[in-house]
C-alpha cells in the first residue's frame, strides 16, 4: 500500500469515528465538568471554581489535540529521498505527555526513536510531532509505542525502526497502589531492529545514556 492510500485510510477511520459519536458541544463538556466538581464534593458556584469548567474544557483541547492530527499524512508529505545516508538515525529524549485511557491522568516520560533509512529520511521535528500526535490522546503505553513505530515503518519504509518509551503513570503514582518512582518501559522493534542483533544493540547503545536517567514527572 502506498503512503497516499495509508493516509486516506487513516482519514477515513477518523471520519468514521466522528460520524459514530456526535461531538458534544463545549457547553455540554463544561456542564459535565461542573457535575464532576459537585460529585467530588465541592460547590461549582464558589468564586475559585466559577471559571473552572471552561478552563478544564480548554485544557482538554490541548491534552487531546492529537485527535485532530493524522501522523501518517504528516510523514507522508514531508520525507526526502536520499540514497546517500545508510546509518542509524536516533532521536533521543522526546518528552512524552500522554493520558492513560483508564483513568485520564497523565503518563509522563520520554521516547527514543531510531530508524535505519532505506532512501527516505524525515526532519527530526516531524518525528517529534508524530510522537505528539499519538501521545495527545487517551492511550495505553503499549499502544502508543506500537503506533509510533508502525507509522514510521508504513510511511518511511526504512530497513528497520525502534521505539523505546520509559514513562511514569500518575494512575500508579497518585492513586491505586501508590508507587511513586515506578516507571514502565515499552519498546517496539521492526525490520532490522527486530531481526539483526547488531542493529538492535547499536540502537540500545545509542540511547543507553538517556535510559534510566531521571525525568520530571
Ligand atoms: Zn491508568
């Protein structure tokens, strides 16, 4: 399947999703926040909370901005053909701010991405935007990791790609079992990153100094 077909397939999926679920109005979203405030035990009419439903709705627009982006289309239109470069390209320490789909609380961490090009390369800011487009949604870390790797594989068609994410889940650190300091590591390796131990080792060595380093959470 060529990149245009992939992009239109994704666009269709987005359109189908929005057909199935009528998007509530901003006023309905704000009313829902008001209900949650009351349910939590506070008075949404007191001075400090009076603007909160509106602010929360605006914050949600930022937290979930990824639903308005099509990462595959983004990569499909921006790669450059270059036969000259045939070493691994690694982008380290990409900040992850995502939201756990079970509790809607932050997943904070960092991603490292590597790929071994087969003629196509893309600007590093575009890779960071792909991460952001998938992260700014309701997610689980495993799916986020796979979606980033698969989008790069489908569009750039490199010899291989590796995505490594290390993140803390606030649903684990601030509620439930309350285990601060615990982070979750996920990775997805495709092509030569999966099949060739040398390539895989090179990638892991290149990101080693960043792995396990402390990050803000
Ligand atoms: Zn959770």
